[in-house]
C-alpha cells in the first residue's frame, strides 16, 4: 500500500462514515473521503487566511472559517 500524504486521521473518517451510513466502509472509500476532505480543508483554510489578513489580524478565528466555508460553497 502506498504511503498516504494527507493529514487527516484515517480511522475516525471510516468510523464517521460507518456511523452515518450503517454500511461497511471499504478502504478505498476511506482513502478517497480522506483526500476529498483534505482538499476541502485546504481550500477553506486558505480562504480563511485571506480573510484574516484582510482584517489585519494575526489570529485565525472561527468566524474566518465560517465565512470562508460560505464563500467556497
């Protein structure tokens, strides 16, 4: 198996998917979900950083994340 490059924890993603679907979750599904979530998080954080910098702050906060998520949606 190739080494994973994403930062999100693998096991909790699978557990979350199982809890929401009550289905068995294949390893490939967990890997793909992890990749998609990692990419989404990266986009949200990048946008949130721009918002934070525009506000001339040095601390990223929850409102930055919420606003960034709304803009990405």
